[in-house]
């Protein structure tokens, strides 16, 4: 599967894509509305930021408690039920007189099952598409998330001004309901990928099994750490250049989009292994230029060029799928998503602390240098293996992933 036409001709991909895109838009609209509501009532920038981005940090809790359900729940039921849960919580936040503390508690509560939702979605993607279609299918989802965030912030901003933050929250709740309906009536009913009852103990056992494989450990670390540190650089765009932060953020979005198109549509399979490391280096290297004060066009170009390197994550996700047995596929991808978002949140906090102690430009340079160092340190564990990584279809059912040979 090498073209977008082939992708959208796959029977279940269009409703799957629509359900995911609608949920991304709902999440963005809700975050902006609640952030505005909390700031208006408290005047606290910290609490407003928590309202907008708290769910991402809360996903780490879901990663340690709920991820075993990603492969033990029927995917259609899960993808229809979770947005309904999110929609009900969002509608509750719009209730008049809702205490700010309770609204923020609901924000964090939404982040916990979001980790499960990521595992179910990405695991189902490997069922809907054949093994050669995963990369292009995942890249299109990445692009749609970016577009939906842009449109969601635009729509949310208009609604907050034209209606009210509470009315905007109700709009977001309706979008969650639409996502649930598309998943329920557009997807095929499938059994759970794995047997057994989900539990915290099973989640911890699955996490331990996934982490016990040396090849997978390197993949997870390469997915989480360099990526998270560069998102920390992006978190400093506002203090670095308050008047043109929007230009820098837009440049990052353009570069990421270009990278997704390159990796998902045009990169031949035989080049993927060799280009992974250069893309991870590209992700950080242009930020070293921020050690000096850059003219805006140069800064925007550097940010766009660096953001092309985010395409390395797509290549690593494809490798993660190849290293993981089918019965742990959703769990493995959910752990990746939760870990990535948590790493990004922690890196943003670290970036802020460094900027307070030094300056935004210095902090960005330090984070970029550390990202490069981590990429180089992980390189030996990510080299091609002596024997090719086996695809899920080539594994015997129940085969342990630790039997995959370690890297050279």
C-alpha cells in the first residue's frame, strides 16, 4: 500500500480516520474552552495550562493501570465507549457553578483512560491495514491530528468569543458523541486481540514484558527522550520571541507535516532503517543555532527543518510493531503514546526551569545538545539486526518477544 488512494479505499480506514480526527478536534476545543474558563475564574496561568494540557501528563497513570485492557476489549466497543465517557465529563465541566477544583479533577480523570484509547486505536490500525500499510496509515493520522488541532483552536477561539466557554464545552461534548457514533456504526465488530481479564497486575506484567526486551527498550527510549526534549524547545517559543511565537509554531507544524508525508508516502522500505538515525539527529541539530540570536526567517527555517525529523518516530513505531507479538500490539503502542506525552510534558517543565535559570535561547540549546547526545548513545542498540525482525504474521501465536535476537 503506497498511495493515499489505496489507503482510503481500505473499507474500514475512512470511518476509523473520521472517528480519530473528530476526537482530536473535540479534545482541542474542550482544552481551549476549559483553559479560558479556568483563567477567567482564577486568573492563574498555571491552572489554565493544567486545564489545557493536564490530560497528557495524566496518561502516565493510565499507562501503569489500564493498558492491559487495550488488547482485552473488543476494539469497536472501546472506541465507541471511551469518547462517550469523555463527552460526559466535558459536559459536566460546563455545568454552571462547577468548582474549579472539580473541573480540574475531571481533566486529570480524562487523561487516565486516554492512554487506553491510544492503545486500542493504534492496535486496531494494525488489524485494519496490512503490514505494509501501517506507516502510511499512521502518518495520515498524525497529519490529521495536526490539522484538527489547528482547526480546533480556531473553532474553539471563535466559539469562546461568540458563545461562551461553557457553550464551547458543550460543542466539544457533541464532537465526542459524533466520534463515538462513527466508531459504533462505521467499524466492524471484532473480538478482543488477547484473552483474559484486564487488571492493574496484568498491565504491570505487560509493561515488564515489553520492557524486558533489549531491542524494544532502545526503541522506546528513542521514541520518548529525543522527541520529548525537542518539544521542550518548542515550549520556549513564547518567551524566546513573544511577538513571533505563532510564526515559529506554524513553522514547526509545516516541518512536521512535510516529514509525515515524506516518511509515510515517499520513503521506500529499503531506506527506512538507514534514514532513522539521520532524522533523529536532524530533529535536534538546527536548535543549536539558537545559541545566537537568529533573525526571524532563519529561526523559522531552522524550526521547520528540525521538525522534519519528527518523521523518525514513524519509522520507530513501525519497528516497534515488528518487535511485538499480536496479543500485545495495542498495549505496546499505548505504552509508546503515554510515555511520549509524559516525556513531552516533563521536558516542557524542565525547559521552563532551565529558561528561568539561564535564558530561553540557552535552555533550547542545552535541550538540543542533550537530545543529540541521547540519540548518539542509543545508536548502537538501534542498528539493523543480524537476522531480520519478524513481522507479527510470521510469529507463532504466544511466542515471547524476547526470542528476537539482540542488536549487533
